C-alpha cells in the first residue's frame, strides 16, 4: 500500500532497506564521491590494519538512509531535510540495514510534514548511523 498523508500513523515503521557493499562497490562510491581515503579501500593502510578491515564510507550509509526514506515516499512527497551521525563502523560484505519510524505528523505553513527517526544497524543489530528526516507531502 502506498503511503499517503491520511494513512500515516505515529510509530509506523518504514520498510527496511538492506545493503551489503563489497570492496568494488566502495571503490565505485569513492570515485563518485571523491572520498578516496585509503581506510575505505586499502587493507594495507595502517588504520585499516589496526582495525582489521577497511570500513564503509559514512556518506554511503547517509545516502542509503536517504534511499530508504525515498523508497517509503514512493513519489508521494519529498525529503525536506535528512541528517545523521556516524557512531559506529560498518565493514564490507556485511549487512547494513536501514530502518525508520514515524515520530511526528503535523501541518505548518500549509505544508503536511512528517518527522522520521532513521538509522542503520549492523549485522549484530547495533545502531551505527542514527539520524532523522523531515518529509513533505
């Protein structure tokens, strides 16, 4: 069922979006974003060696959260704001699950707004990238 302003309920969950970026996808992301920090692609980089792995770009997870919200909207609205914090590392070839919950729904200056709590979880269920979004219907 497509989401509409009328059927949105506080506490409703967004459909989950699962990502499993491999090293090749991270290198492609680096090319598109310009973030060639070796921590994201070079296992011989000292920080990667110390951690035991390269790590997924924070902005990759931010973009995935945006995709999760956009998928939920299904062209019924637009993302007005979205933000997140990088609170944990995610590793290549491991699942990153994007989730969200409706926090609030209101009308302001003629706009129908919905606030969402969004986040990513690693395969252990730990939140690594908490954030929020406001969408307009």
